[in-house]
C-alpha cells in the first residue's frame, strides 16, 4: 500500500513539475530553436532575453500595473472586507458575489466588456485601462484574503480600545491593522502575481506601443520560435516561486489562500 | 434623582426592530458602590451594560454619571472602563503595552507611565510579566491583565462582563476575593454583570435582578436571597417549589384547587427544597426520584400540588423510591409574594 501511495505521489509531482523541468532544459539550449532534448547547453538565451528592447518596456509596464493595481485593490478591498466582517451589510451575500465576479466570469468576457463599456466610452489610454481592469480583478482577492484574517480577529478588542479613549479610526489603526498585516501582505503578494501573470483580460486592453510582458511574450512566440521565450518563462516562474516561498515562510500564505 | 446617586439610569430602553432587549429600566448606583446586574442569558443585563459604556445607543431614556447626562457622549469620552468576558487583550502588544494603552492615549510617557503600569500590574499580582504576550499567559493571568488595563486609567465607573466565567472553580474564588479587595482599595464604583447568583451575592452591595429586559427586584444580597418579591427571583434564588394559593386553598398541578388548606393572604408561596419537611405533615406524596448530593439527599416527591423537591440531611437516612410519604410545607419558611 505504502509503495502504491509513494508511486502515485511521484507521478503526481512529475505531472505538475515535469513540463517546467523540460522547459528549463530547453531554455538552457545552445541551439537555435525550441526543442527537446536541447542541442547542447548554454546560457546564451537567458542573456538574449535582456537584449530584447520591447521586453524591457513591457516588463516595466507589467511591474507598474501590478504594483499600482495591487495598491488600489487593497485600498478598495480592505474597507469592504472590514464592513463585511463587522456589520450586517444589506444584500451582503449578493454584494460579495458581485465583488467576486471578476474571477468567476471568464477573463475574455471581462476584457471584452471592459473594452466596450469602459475603455472606449471613457477614452482610456492602455495604461489607464489596464489599471482599471486589474484593480477590478484583484478586489476579490483582497476582500477574501483580508476578510479571512479579519474573521480570526475578535471584535471586542476594538471596543476595548475605544473605551480606553481611542477613536474608531484610531482603534482600527492601532489594534486592527497590526493584527491583520499578514493577511494584507498575503493579499498583496497574491494580487501582484495575479496581475503580473494576467493574459486574457489584458489581451483586449493593451494597445499600440503599450503591452504587458505576458502579452508581449505571446506576440513574440507567434513570430519567433527560439529558446529565449523558454528562458524568460523559466525566469518568471522562478521569480514567482521565490515570492510565494518567501511569503509562505514569513507569513504563512497558505493560511489565507 | 436622589442625592446619593452617582450613576442614574432613567427609563432606559433598547430595541432592535420589533424586539425589545431592555424596556424602561430605572436604577441608581451610589459612588463607590458595587452593584451586580444578575439574570439569565438574554435578560438584557449585557445590553444594559453596553448602553452604559456607550457601545450601544439607547432607543429611549437617559444615563447620568456624576450629575452629567452622558446619553449622547461617545464611548471614548466617557471614562468608563469595561472588563470583557473574553478579556479582549490586544494580541500584538505585550502585557506592559496592553496596560499602558489607555495612559498613552492620554499623552502620558516616560517614567510616570512606567511607574503607573508597574503599579497596576503589581496590584493584580503580575509583577515580572510585563514583557510577555497575552498568548503566553493563562486564562487567569489574562483576566488580571484586562483588569489592570481598565483600572490603571482610573475610570469613573468600572463595568465587568461575566469576568470570571471563563476561569476554573478554584481561580474563580481567588479572583472574586481579589476583585472585592481592589474595589475597596481603589474606591471604584463597579457594575458587575453575571448570571451566577453566588458571585452576585458574595461581591455586591446591592443586586439588580433582571428578567426579560425588566428589573424584577433591587436589594441587598440578603434581601434578594431571603425575601424574593417575585416568582422569578424566588426560583432564581433556589425557592424551587412554587405553589399558588386561591381562597385559602393550594392549587394543584392542573391549576384546580386542591383540598390542602393554606390560610394566607398571599397568592404565591415558595419554598427551598431544604425547607420542605419530609415524613409527617398534611400533604401525601410518593417518592419518584432521589439523588445523593454528599451532604444531603434530594428527593422529587409526587404530590397533589405537583412535583415537590425536598432536600434532607444525608445523616437522616434514605427513603426508598416509590414509598408513600407525607410532607409539610411550613408557612414560616415560605417566601411569599402577590
């Protein structure tokens, strides 16, 4: 029985991680095309990634959009999460479901809808459009993740602070925020990664001259079939892994997600 | 408002939609007095306490403290302390910072802050625990921190919400004695919310018994225990055998008049189980159940007046189940009310 269990576990891990390993190997290829097994080993494609001008620009766009939309989604999501956890909100369930809709509705639909009803009517430039879209996409994460850590916090510590002379806002700052900061950090990390890796919604909103990194990569792969794409993918995957691993170690991300 | 009143509750009413949690409450507390709000869960005692603290806004009525109408004063400006049932310590702050919280809000810093916090910790027996986090303390110790945090700011009034209910029996007795000592030393005016008669009787100068959002009786512990004025208070204080009387005869279990004469002007009489005389008397009965309680034995006796609970000293020997007995309900030991 034990042997079967182990075998299944190994098979499962191979299924999950295998493709990434293959990709990592092709990224180290010395050859001219994306192929397996790689045609000799070298770091030339890793280096090549940094020479492609448009990747540098789209990386900066992605970074800006990810950081800004994470901040916006927390600014909007935190008060919502607080309201849900502390008060009986009229139509609370419906509002909660509505706030989750950006992750339930397929990205393609969200992207098209935003394009038709927000971006075009309000004449948003691509950066503005991406910020609006990603903020909306990340709100469900911040509401849920911050909500989970608020749920573990007693309401009466706020009352205790108020009775000792604190204002409501002061109590939030001095006794609520310090106790949910791990949840807020977890929501930020999750939001950043989600935004940074976003494809289907961004696809509709990027315009001439402005693209996010994943969209740029998609365009590149359609035109060119060299291992630089594998190299970039591996670098991004490793970056994500490091962020998630560090967050897990420091904050226990798995408690919230 | 009488001249001795420090806290005055006048016509206090709190309702949520159609349901009324507290209905037209009136009572007063003198300066330095220890008053308990006693009643079963849902009687409105906690709601009343939260309204006094300012955490709930009354639908009607007024609250005066030290002659000032505080009904509309926000809770952070009332100078009223509250010790929560769950302690409500700030989990991210050390014991020292928990206790210092209120003083820091008043702008106190440095040596004076340290001195007052140390003093407060010493007064609850927690010297040497200042650097710990709440989660590193036992329940009893957390309770002491909560107490120290409330008294260090010298509140005008200290409210305690079932503060001992999460402690084990031995600690409870210890903390009870300590609360009494603190109240005397600091001359604090305290309102103690509890559902536990023995706590209320042991600690209070006066007890306010509440039921269903109304006051049943206000009095000294002796008054409440010996002379309950309503059937509810009687039952709550252990007068478990309640008999109604009409036209000089006791009513049976179905409400019909029995042939047992009780020549009293009152309509309701109540007896503690220990006051019931077993083995002789005008009322016939059958032993239905017996429970050995150590010091005594408790019997359930089936009589024409319904089930009567009788308690006899264990030394008096045991009456076997099913035996026919006669019991007496002596009028001089009855609590009586209209």
